[in-house]
C-alpha cells in the first residue's frame, strides 16, 4: 500500500455501492487473485474519460474486463472500447460480464498479444490505458504515444509498484516501471502527473 492503511481503508469505505455485476467482478478477482484496478481507481478512470469526453479507448491488459467496464460506462453508448488480453479464458469471462452489464455493443474484444493488437487496430485514440506485464510498459508508451490524439491521455496503472520504485530493487518489473516514469517526465510531448492512488496511476496528457 502507498497510502497509510487506515486512510486507504477509509477511502474504500466511503465509496458508494457499485452495480451488482461490478461488485461480483471484484469478488471473483479477489477470490482468484486477479489483479484488477478496483473501485477507487475504477472511479478515477471513469472520471478521466468523462472529463475528456473520451469515446475511443484502447486498453492494454484487460483480464476479466473490470476496468473495461468502467471505461465503457463512462464513455457512453457511442463509445468504442478495445479490450485486449492474451488469455482466452479471461476474455470469455469478460465477455459474459460485459454482456450482463449491457456493454457488449461498445467493446471490441481482441484476444492475443496486446501490443500486436494495438499495431493491428487503425485510427487514433482518446485514451490508451496500460495495465500489462510491467516489463512491457516502456514499449507500450513508445507504441502508444503516436496513436493518441493531441489532448488525449496515456494512463498507466501500478507506477509506484507497491513502493518498490523508491527502494533498491533490481527486478525487471521495477526497473521497467522506473524507466517508464523517467520517460514520461522526460518527454516533451507529454504532461504527466503520478497520482498516488492505490498502487499509483500515471495520467499523461499528450501536448
Ligand atoms: C493487471 S491485469 C489487467 C486488469 C484490468 N486492467 C483491470 O483492472 O480490470 C493484466 C492482464 O494483462 C494480461 N497481459 C499482460 N501482458 C500482456 C500482453 N503483453 N498481451 C496481452 N495480455 C497481456 C494478463 O493476462 C492479465 O490478464
């Protein structure tokens, strides 16, 4: 945890009740150890999409479709949300949840390597959300940045990586996150802010 545990608990406690299917997804993810953004960050993503009027959103790493659902709810019936995951069982389960949330019509399901799916999908995006294996983050940024419209957002989860970014840690995942955070602040084409919410969310506006 980044925030003091009691404060983190409080932040979860004051959240309003979610739709039944979202709560069910949270329960499934908890029982099966599937790392999802959870409701604090889900609401934050929802707000980012609404503030920017985003319609076309590409998600890199979608698992059971929990963050996908928040994007699809925020962006409305005209949205085009791209779900990506390499695991067909995750995609099957996500498809079922999205159908029950009546969001299937807004979501394109792309099963396979997510960066390859991004290369194969045409057009520009309002938001690209990165939640892949951490060693892929620098490459996701390199590929994603030219695909964002000006004023669009590149958002990445886990950029504080349970605090490991601030400790001596030579693991590939930590080194990749450090590299990603360095790249976003060095870029002359981005205006980034790292929000210490849950595990750290980077929101980078394309200039
Ligand atoms: C952290 S989970 C995504 C959680 C989801 N964004 C949410 O919050 O509901 C990461 C997912 O990305 C998938 N993944 C990781 N690297 C990938 C890659 N290079 N291509 C496709 N899927 C990948 C994994 O299978 C896993 O389901």
